[in-house]
């Protein structure tokens, strides 16, 4: 489907699901500083136990701000869909409540859509701030266009969003409080209809890093519950998303396979040592384990973050990241069982 070049500026509906985090104030302050002014904001509170109006007095009476409260917590996909149903804009723009859009975020996105009528959706660049400390115990987002379609910085034409039925709400598990891949699923359904999605580097959102529980790696690992569901719904596309190329070698589903390999390596260490009493094999397995976990920690960290958690924090990170490997596998298996059960009853 193609669109004519707009004679007037496009109206944008910015949809922000929240669970009552105080970071929402910073998000709104940055949003209202945007140079592009033809927009509305729809905030959907998915945590009915929190009054989100507290601390938002400077925005509460704005004509272009709508606040919606869910009666029960139903996950970000439901919250975004609810916000979209109240949206009046031609473009839907999705943010997370703890993100900070750059001052030309809307302008850059709208400009691209006006000159690219064949594009259905765009994904922007999401990065931590330069001054942020990064470590396994920090929560932040980094997306540079290599893979994925994170809904913390996503624009979709409203009519196409409606055509594909919005976000799938099956990517939320209320029992375990897990959600994941609802954004990837939406993007893949858009692509399956022949529409185009582009990554635009100058549509920038900052995702500040902030300290979470030391169990943060395990919390992230639990999201593997939805890998089997995305793979079942989009087998070819999932393989492409989760493949990585090393020169001429392409490894499919490397994220899952690497964790199974690390887990096997960890199990083999005491077997080589205590059962076979083979010191060389034990040493090799131990080195592979230490290298693998160290690689995961370094990939999630920067110098400031490692300095902040210190030596004891690094040791703790090794322990928690090791446990997260087995948490990943456990929830991946649970997810497989869930998908098989659904498939059996269809």
C-alpha cells in the first residue's frame, strides 16, 4: 500500500504504558520538549494499585494528554492496544515509561514517513546515556538496528496497526509476570503482509540505566518462556532473528543453543573431576565456563558499571549469571510445554 505525500503535518499519537514508575515524569518532560508539536499523548496505567497522577501535576491538565487506568494488570501488549484504541493520530508512536526521547524524535520520524510513503513502520535507535553505568545488575536497553523491533521506540501507521490486529496479548504470562516478543510478533505480522519496516538511526530514544535487583539477570532469563511461542508463530523469521553470522558461518538460534552448551559445560566440570578424575578435561571445561560467563558480563557492562559494582559485585555477577543460564533453560522448556499444550488443543 502506498500513501500520498501529506499536505499538512501528520498527527502522532504517542502511547506510553506504565506501571507507575516515577521515571514517567522524565519521559513526559522530554517528550513535551520535542520540536514537533502535532501530537497527543496516551498514558495507560497497567498498575491499578498506583495513582500515576501523583507527581504529574504539570501535565495533568494538558489538552493533548489522556490518562487511562486498567482495572487489572494485563501486560504491556494489552496496555498499548488500549492506548491505540483511544488514539486519534495517523501515526502511532510507542515509548516505554522509563525512556527519554530526543528533542527531534518526533520530527525525524514524521519527516521520514512523509518522504517514504511505502513504509509501514520504523524502529528507532535506543541507547543508554553516555554517562550511565552499565552492568548485569542495571536495567537499560540498547538497540542499533541489528535485530529486533523494540516497542520502546517504534512508529506504526495507525491503519496498518489496525489491519494486523495490534499487539498479540498472548505474549504475557500473568502467573510468572513475564512478557516478551509482543513487539517482534507485531513487526513480523506486518512484514508478512508485504509491508516494509525500516530502522532509522536518527530517531533516537535514550534508555537511562538504573540499578535493579541483583537478580536482574534471572529476571531477564525468564523471558525465554516466549521463545518457543515466537518460533511457533514465525518459524522462518525467528530463525533469522536469532541467527548470527561469523564470516561464512551462520549459527541458527545461537542465543538458546549457547546457553544449553554453557549449561552442559558446567555439568561436565564435576563429572570430569570427580568421576573420571581427568584434570586436563576438567581444566578445559572450567576455562570454557569462566570465559563464557565473563563474556556475558563484559557484553552487558562498561568500565563505569564494573567499577561501581566492584570486585565483590563481579564475583556475584558470575554466580547470578550462572544461575540465569539454568533459569533460561527452565523457562524455555516451560514455554515449549505451553506451546505444545496450546497446539494440541487447537
